[in-house]
């Protein structure tokens, strides 16, 4: 019954979301909003008011002709705003037991989740879109969903240099991890999910599968390209909560650990949030590190993330954010 937002309401919402992002040190976002929002971002860009670089995903399930129309609408080489990969959904979520699993949930023995495609449907759509030059990214929470995505990517006609992605990859059969590397598939993961999911993930999965869920280190050890993000607004936008999760695999109060063998180092986590994510959007030659000739996208924070105690990572404050050398946020002017 809620009417769709007016243009003004949409603009206001987008402004608030971007303000939240820059105040937490975000310089580039991958976004999956409505096409109308992309048009709002275009307005902001024309006014010189766009404060983050935006790559807008397009819906995998849309007809190919529509997708091509949207792709040609805006310059793909525009460094502030352009369309990106096609986001498809293989399954649902672990919390709601709609993740597609190879075996039933431990706490719901008759249910193994809800795949959104048959393999045949998925394969045909994936090949058609890949041949039209689109990068693909499939949301996959369960091990069956990840396997379906990998099977689609393994087809002849889909290149191993297309940097196709699997979003979330929360539960992946250890036998499937080497296939990411073989097929050049990026594991795009959000470590902050663990802080929410660790409250019930073990109930859903049972101990065997829980032990290999959210397996950041296993992906890195297998040589799989890894990219980190936050999945905002499912989780808060701050990357520091995810950084803490990646290096501790503990809850925020530090009282409970979740299979700590899959934690990674601070250097690995910071690399994955910056250069890893730049690689995933074909931007690693100019984005993701501070070097001559690279984009001047950077933040100032109030502590040394390599040296502070792990719990102090959670309290990191962003003092200033810069995009393309221009200040997009300063803490004192925005103090609450
Ligand atoms: Zn998703």
C-alpha cells in the first residue's frame, strides 16, 4: 500500500545514504538501486554534488535489450558514475532458511532452501549475457547456490577473465573453493555479516558446515581473488566493523568466537577492502592504493589500524574523507 517515492523523496533518501557512507570513510560504492536512483545520481553528478564514486549494478533477470539500453545510457569510462555487472539471485538467506543448500538445514531437516533458477535456465541466461559483454555477479548464500553459480560460469562461452563474481559466498563446499580460482571467479564477501549471523549460523548449518562457513582464509589460501564490502543497508555501512570481524571472528563484546581458524591478518583485510575491491571492478590500475597516478581517494582516521587492540578497531572514527582529491567529509563540521 506504500506509494512509490516521489523524485524529491528519492533524492533525499539517496543524499542521506551517501552522507552516511562518506562519514564512515567510504569513497566508492557498488550499488543496486532502481534505475530512477541512477538518474538521481546523474543529476547529482551534473551539479558537482556526487560525493562517492558509484558503480550501478543492473538486474540480471531483465531482458537483454533493456540491459544494453541501460549500459549505453551513460559513459562506461566515467570515473564517478557508471553501470557495472549484472546482479542475479541464486537463493535467499540463511536466517530465513531460504539459502539453497546441498543438504537440509540442521534445524529444519525437510528443508534445503529455495534456489531461484533451474540450472538450465541459469546457464542459458548467463551465456547470453556474458556473450553480450556483461560481467556477472550472483548472490549465493548456500553451498548449492554457489555450486550452481560456478556451474554456470564453467560453461564454454564464459571467459575466465571476465571477473565474474559470487556475492556473499557464505557457505561454500570446500571442494568448490578451488573452482573459484580455476574459473577466475571473485569471492565478494562481507565479514560484518558474521557478527549478525554467528548468533544462529551454527543452528542452521550444524558443526560440520559451520566450520567452513564465512571461510575468508580458505579462499585466500586457495588463491581466490577476494573483495570485501558491507552489504549496506542490511548491515551498518562502516567498514571498521567488518575489519574487526575479519581479523577476530569474535562478536562485538569479545565474548564468543566463531571458528577462528578462518580469521585473516589486518594487512590481508585492509588489502581486500581496498585493492581487492578495486580488482573486482576492473579498477586496480588506478584505485585501491595510494601511489603516483592513482585516484586520490583516501580517509583520515583517529587511530593506527595496524597497531590498536582489536576491540579498538570497532571504535574507529573517520576524521576526513577525500574523493578525487576533494574533501567529501570532515568530522568537526558534522559533529552530532
Ligand atoms: Zn545479495
